């Protein structure tokens, strides 16, 4: 790892401490009297060919996980955006799901007020539009300095603007004051930009949002993973226990709203949606094909329910194991990859991760490749454990009082060779019914 990155982080941390005087703990500053909702970020840019039925398949899967709405990430350059928005709103209305637009300001700009207002005017009162406190939710990716007042004035239905702020301190700017709150994109351990820092994830950025928003609505982000391998961006964030850790943070922080990043961004390997055939391929099939993440929805479901009810821990009704691991140890050199290994991988461990979802304490045993089996006593509830990765098959067993309750083999064999670097993870479920 670069010591420079660590230094950057320490400097950032120090300057933050000087803002606050002392490290702040997570006080749970969210407004508990208001209804809680969970959204998922949906990339419209890869579903130009979607039909109504495709939307319904995705929405039904989201709904059964407890997700209330999709944040529809729209670029301004895609000619199919109007068509796909119309289909999304129609599908959501038909199955009782909700959606809202998330304008992607990598493509929109501050001069697009008229076009953004026209979209809001078209959809703000739609039956499938996500409403919060009686107003139509709208969000962004970046777009920090966009003024929402003219959009509000130009839309006959009230709007509730939750733009992404890249730096929580921007919440004090005039542009931000035209919004109703803010959305954080800082869902992974970072120094605030795209610099890779060691894990685990902390709530330092959430605490800053609470501080600077001064009671306005905070939409926090939750993500299970981050790995990308394009020639324009080639790095990992250190997310190994993030699938459960981030939700535990949400249960103690109790932010007003949560948005999961993402439903279908295969490029950054943080999708939780089902594999579906009809999205277009931006090149990410190289690391996302045959790498299911569905079991993360099983893991997220009790956390989402707990977050919405204000509980401090998830309720588990059935014993399950959710595991995730990479296809190769980090030191393996891939033979056919001109891009080189992603930045940050030296900070990863070579581990197999297992989240036990238990109704009462039990013993988890993992045999990773030819390594000796490792047994770990795990408590009731949801706990993430890890064992050292061994090349070969991955076997998982759960015992309680000498009885085997669950056992199964991981869906992917860890290899000691590769053609292309892949730091995405295979996510699987072992349950009575799987
Ligand atoms: C919580 O939200 C409700 C509904 O918007 C509002 O009336 C109340 O003042 C808020 N309470 C706090 C402590 O912010
Ligand atoms: C996906 O595309 C296939 C082939 O074009 C089509 O038959 C199917 O209806 C589409 N939708 C779903 C949900 O599979
Ligand atoms: C793996 O588990 C050990 C023992 O509980 C823990 O100390 C370590 O932080 C875990 N590693 C990761 C990357 O989560």
C-alpha cells in the first residue's frame, strides 16, 4: 500500500478532529419519529433494451427484500432515457413499487434546469413516484452545486431534493440550502475521494453529514463491495466485511433514509440484483458473469427490516450461511491481462468470509482448499467470520449440539491461475431450502 495514501488519511482525520474538537461517536442522530425507507441505485444506462417485464422482475426481487424504491440513475445523453423512465414508472405502478429519478451529473449540468424541471413536472405526481413527507423524492450523483429552487417553483407537485454532496461540508452552501437534505456516496472506506485506505469502514463521513446538515434529511449509502477493472478505473476498496458491518452502522446511526449502492452496477461489482440477461454489457461481464450476488439480498433483508423498525439488531428466523470470496489469492499473476492488477489489492486479505444467520449459537466449520478445517463458535444473530483462503473447493458446515444443521460447498473453486484479474466476489447461500 502507498504510505502516501495513509498519510493523506491521517491528515484528513486530523483536520476533521480539529473541526469537531474530539472524535464523535455514533449518537443515532436520525429522526426516529419519521418513517424509514430503503432505496437501491439502479443504472438506467445499461437497460436501454428493457421491456416492461424486465423491470417487473427486478422490482419484484427488490420488493421481496424490503426495498421501497429504485433511484433511477439517468444520464442526459442516452436517447432511451425517456422510454425507459416511462416503462419503469409503469412497471412500478403495476406492482406497487416506487421509483424516483437520480440525475447523474457526470452528464447533466447546472444549465439543465429546464429539462430537469420538465422531468419532475412529468413524474412528481405519478402513482409510482416515491414520496417522502408528501413530496416527490429526487436525487443525484454529484451535481453538488445545482440550485433546486427553480425546479421546485416550476413543478406543481412538491419535490424533496436529496442531491449527492461529495463533501459533507458543502451542506452549508447556498446551493445545498435549496435542497431538503443530502445523499452521501461515501459507502466505502475512503479519504473522501477515490483514494484507497485500509478497512474497516467507519462512520466518520456519516458523522460529518449529521454535523453539517444540522437536522436536514440525511440519506446514507450502504454498499457491499467495490472492485472495478476498466482501463479508465482499476481499483478495489477494502470492503471485506462491509456486507454486514455497514448495516450494523446503519442500525446504530439510524439515518433518515438509506440508499443501497447498487442494484445493477456490474462495473463496480456492488450489484445485489439478480443476474438478468437483458442489460447491455459495458465490459463488466469479464468480472460479473457467473459471479452471483443474490445471497446478499438474503443477508440484507433482516437488516432492512431492523432499520425500518428502529431495532438495533436484525431478527433471524431461520439458520442460514451467506459466504463470499474471490476467485484467486491476491498474489496470483494473471497471464492475459494487459491492464495489470487493480490498485489497492495489497490491503486485502486472502480470506473466505461467512455471515452466519443464526437463531441460536452454533459452530461454523470451514474447510478452504487443502487447509485444515477451521471451527468457530458463533453467537445467535448475524456475525461475519473469516478463515484463510486455500486454493480449491470451499466447504461449509454448521453444527449445533453435535448435530449438523447445514452443510454445503461453495459455488466457485478458488484457483491459483487466471487470465484476467477479478476482485469481484462469488456470493452464495446455504440454507435448508437451498
Ligand atoms: C422529525 O420529523 C418530523 C416530521 O417531519 C418533524 O415534525 C419533527 O420536528 C422532527 N423531529 C426532529 C427532532 O427533527
Ligand atoms: C429478456 O430478453 C429475452 C430475449 O430477448 C426475452 O425473451 C425476455 O422476455 C426478456 N425479459 C426477461 C425478463 O427475460
Ligand atoms: C478476520 O477475523 C479475525 C478474527 O475474528 C479478525 O480479527 C479480522 O479482522 C478479520 N479480518 C477481516 C478482513 O475482516
